[in-house]
C-alpha cells in the first residue's frame, strides 16, 4: 500500500475503504484507504490517513473531507 505526498487524481479512484471502530478509551479510530487504478488493470491501495476522534460526528467529518472531490 502506498502513501504519497502528491495530489491524488480523483479520476484514478475506484473506491474507498473505511475502517471505523471504537477504542478502549471511548473514542473512535478511523482509517481511510483509496483503491486507485493508475495503469489499466492494476489496482493499488493508497492510505489516506488514520485518525482518532472523540465522536461519531468527528469521524464523519474526517470521512467526508477524505472522499469529497476537491473543487
């Protein structure tokens, strides 16, 4: 799985995978991976980040910002 600093071309994104789970301290952990296809037939996972947040609303904010296309 790659983690790149360059801007992600939204046309390469095939789908997102989101992990959301409660932690022992009562918070939530959020992990987001974009599956991209930069070369025909080759899928690759790109880590978009892992976060710890206090509420489900905070988790949804993180998810929304990761999956929304830039304008």
